[in-house]
């Protein structure tokens, strides 16, 4: 088991390096690292031009892990990401051609641009950490993480994500505009006035495994377990909610909250960890009633209200 403080030391350096390339997105980086250390996947929503791809590339570079990106389009087939067995004329045997999903960090760019058949090809890899091709199941290397992007504004030509796939993303993060000061720094850097910084390799897969070991050892009091269950269960009883969070939502909160605690240098969970992660863990697991959406109610607002109403343990 890793020593207390290992996770904080490593993630602080990783966040600093990513911050050199992608300005003023530290909160997003913190939550994504929590998902990585919690063994989950991340769905990122944001308008074009916010450096989502650069951010993922920077994460992969700082961790020194293999990275693959696939642009999801309407003609993308499952074999384009999983791979296939190709007949070899010389040996008269079928050779395996591995697809880009055989990697550590996989970026599914604009995931809602491809049909559900191809989207569903991710399910086994995300849940089982394995890929099956022609009856042969092959485990994936660790760490393995799917990061998918989608545009909240463009709906024409987009396919809604199947609920089973959406639920497998541990967190849904929203990438926002960087702010006036950060945007000025971006202009100076990419306008040639300053050198564009390159993130350095500051960690590796072995250190990620060490951090995960520390996260797994974080103590959770029974009152905090009750708090998480109460928050998630309340999503199923709200009048404006059609479908509440699945139990996987509670598991996502627990895993990421433990990671946040370790990233703060603590070996115990506190309610503030749960509050910090709950919106990202639940916003994509709640389906609102049609009239609620017409009234301008959002899932974030629902989660905010639930956290305000739920009694916090001492």
C-alpha cells in the first residue's frame, strides 16, 4: 500500500504540468484525475475550441501512458475501434489487427456523432476492461480510461447515447470558457509572443497504480455511507425527476470522493468530498420530466437542491 501523501504529491505535479498547456481548467483536471484513480471513465461536454483534445493529450503525456484518439463519425464501424481478425494469405491463418481501443487513454471525440451500434462497442471495454473479437477475449492494459467528448449545441446529425453507455461514465464534466485573464494568456502564447509550454512526463503507470492503492485504503465512516445512499436515493423521489440515479451513481460518488480525499492528503472521507463530486457523478444519471425541462430546470439544479436538503453527518 502506498504511503499517505503519495497521491497528493503526484497529482499536484500532474495538475501543474497540465495547467501549463491548458490554462485555467484546474477544476476539470482534478475531477478527471479522481475518476482515473477511482477506476472510471469521463464524459466531457463543451463547445468546440475549448482545447478538450489538447487537455486529454496533456494528461496522457504527463502520465507517460499510451494515448489514442478516434473521431467518431456517422460511418464509423465497431471494428474501426475494436479491431478485427484478418486472413493472412501466407500463413493461411487469421491474424489479429488490434484497434485503437487497445490503449491506456482512449479519446472518443464527438461520441454522439456515431450510431448506437458503434457506441455500444465500448460497453465491454469500459465495464470488463477487456475486448472480445471473434470469440477471443483479451484483457486491456492498466490504467485504462475512456474519455469521450460531446458538443452540447449541435444536435443535427447526432445520436443520443444509450442509457447503458451513459451510465458507465463515472463522471460527466462540463468544460467552460477559461475566463478573460486566461484567454489573454492564451492569445499571448499562441500568438507567438510567448513560447507555448509543453507538459513534461511527471508520472507513470506504476505510480498511478500506487495512487489507486492509497485511494482504496481511504476510510469511510458508516455515517458517510448513509449520506451517499440518501443523496442518490432522493434523486428517485423528486417530483421533477422521471428516472433517478442507478446504484452505479452511488458507487461513482464513493470511488471519486475517496480519490479526492487522497488527493488532499487524507486517509478518511468527509461529507465535503461527497458534495464536491456529486454533481458530476449524478447529472447524466438523472432524467427529468418533460415539463420540468420546459420550466428551465436542470439536473445540476436538482442535485444542488438535494445536497442542500440532505442532512450532513458530523
